[in-house]
C-alpha cells in the first residue's frame, strides 16, 4: 500500500464563510469575501472571523479546555455529522486503531493573553492561580482536546510548523497508516484570532490595512483569518462515503530565513516535485492549483517562481485568502476542503479581491469563477522558516 491507496473520507470546515461544507461551498461559488474591518491598539486591518464562538455552549466536563481555539474546534467537529462519522468508524475499528494528528500555529494563546491582562490589572507578578495553560495555550491542547472529544486512543500529536501545519498532518497520517501503526487517522487544523498574531504580523510589516489581494499588482500584505477543519484519512474502501483520494504528499524545509521565502523558491519546488513523484503524475495531469497566495510581495512572487520552475503556469490557479483570510496553521486543511468543494461544484474559484494581476507574475490566476471539470488538484501550504508542504488530491467517482 502507498499514499495513492489512501482516501480522504468525511471532512468539514468552519471559517469566515460559516460553519460546515454547505457554507463553504456557497462562499466559494459566490466568490465573496468574509473579511471584516478590525482595529485594536493602533493596528487597523481586516480579519476573517468566525461569529458567535463566545456563545457556543461549552460542556462542563471540558471546562479546563475552554478557549477560543478549542471552541472553534468544537464548532467544526460537530458540523456535517463529522463527530458521528468518527464514532461509527471507532465502533468498527476500535478507539486504539485511530490516530489523531492536528495542526496549529498559536493554539489557545488568546487565553494566555487574557490571563496576562488580568495579572497586570491586579498588579500581580505571576499568572492567575489555576490558569489552565496545559489545556488551553499549550500547542498540544488542540490534539489533546480533539482526541478526548472523539473518544480516540491511538497515537495523538500536534504539528506546529507555522502555515504548513495542517497540510503536513496528511503526510504524518499517511506514515502512521502505511507503517501499520494506525488503521485510520483523524487529521485537522485549527487556528484562531488573537492579539499576538495580529500585532506580530503588523510588527513584521506584513499586515495589509485593506483586505488581502493575492497576486494583485497592488498587493501589500495579508489579512489574518481563523478556521477549523477536519477529515478522516483511511485506506480506500474503509470509509464508504470517501470522496477524495490522497494522491501525493510533498514536504521540504529550506530554512532560508525566519520569515522570508527562499529567493529561488527551492523548498517550494522540492515539495511540489515530491508530491507529483509520489502521485506518479506529471504537471499535465493537474487540473487546478490552490495557491498558498498570502498577498505579500515576496511570498506570491516566490510561489509564482516555483510554479514556473515546474512548468505549471498554464494551470488555472487561485488563492482564497482574500475570502477567508490567512488561517495560518489551519490553511492546509482549509485549502483541502475548499478545493474539494470547488471540484465537486466544477468551479475554479476566483481569487477574491484581486482585479488586476501583477504583470510580472506568470501564473494563470483566476480573478473570476471559471467553470471547469476538475479531477486532480495541487494544494500548496508554505510556512515561516521555509517549512513547505504540497498535497495532490483526486476526486473519486
């Protein structure tokens, strides 16, 4: 068995488009943007926020896990019957045969921000007594919460490689299954809005005051978003309603710079070539490219260079970060779900907010929705520190 024998079963996504697959498909079809103005402490920007998370009923048994990131995770887990699908699989395979691999970049850091503000307000020098760091801010808070909520007992881990995190979870899942460690794996990614992220990107001068405009001639930075997505990865035939095949996974780390991409895009090129080789496909076999497309000058130019290097500039491509924002550690899973919904709709999504593509770039950027039958798609997710991941998925009959 190889990666090509693995299917992506039931999946779900919650983002600024709304909760669940239907909201995702409607947002992709409409080509609309869920970005809204946001202002805090001298920073003005646009964000892709999920509404009403604070009002979500929270189970008393998980009181210590209560933070925005885990609330976002719970909203998504209970959408589209996802938790029920996992429960049915658990009943068939046993809880110890199902792994749980999550991706995040900041986890529940907003809980620590609130605890720190409370500490400063009271003049204390330590965080409030009883502050549940392990269950909220800790990077593995997400993996721990999801595993417990779903009642799983297989291997559980959280990948935190910046914006490639929830693309890399598919590679980890494939290795766990192919090695015989697990029979199936629940994968996912969650990142939520917090002050550290917004002000951090502002300090790096990577945050746009306007909604993000990927690959646009006037692009000037990102818009931060939040999202939570989950999927089941299992051998083909194990999950009856699987609609996707995981064809190939590519991973690389060029470690060129803490934040800037490699000037020759060597890591991105390597990840895409690995994915194509693993899938036993050529560039000509790809029908659509879901771009990482953050909306910054350097990142979009580097991705364009990478695609030119593998001869992929004629393939219809788009970035949806102008629609839901850059969801950071959730960008990979968001890319998979939005691409899957676009493929099911037979629609190349528009690169929202981008009217005039940078004439120096060579990719075939879709600035309006394009009707097209798509069987295979390539999905890029590139992170800080040169952490790159590429996935190739195929729609199943």
